[in-house]
């Protein structure tokens, strides 16, 4: 899913290096989710049950916001 790849790459370049360790860990864990589930979270606006994942998803959608 190219759209998802673009969002993940942008986050990885722009936000990940300066993110707190907990956010970095949540991002890495989120990458283990199947692509269709990630797509549902990021593009279709489904909300993950895990609050740490929800925080990372908010950053993926808008990396410059203070979510």
C-alpha cells in the first residue's frame, strides 16, 4: 500500500528521531500490525485499542501536531 508507505516513511524521517523512547517503541510495535489494519487506523480513521498506538497514529496523520 503505497499511501501507507509514504506516511510511514515521512514519520520515520521527520518525527521518529526526536520522538520520546515510548513513542519510538510504540511505532516499532505498530509496524508488526498487518498492512490492512495499519491502513484502517491511518486512512480510514479507526482507533486502535492501545493508547500508545493511538498516539503514534495521530502523529502519522499529522507529524507536526503535539498529539
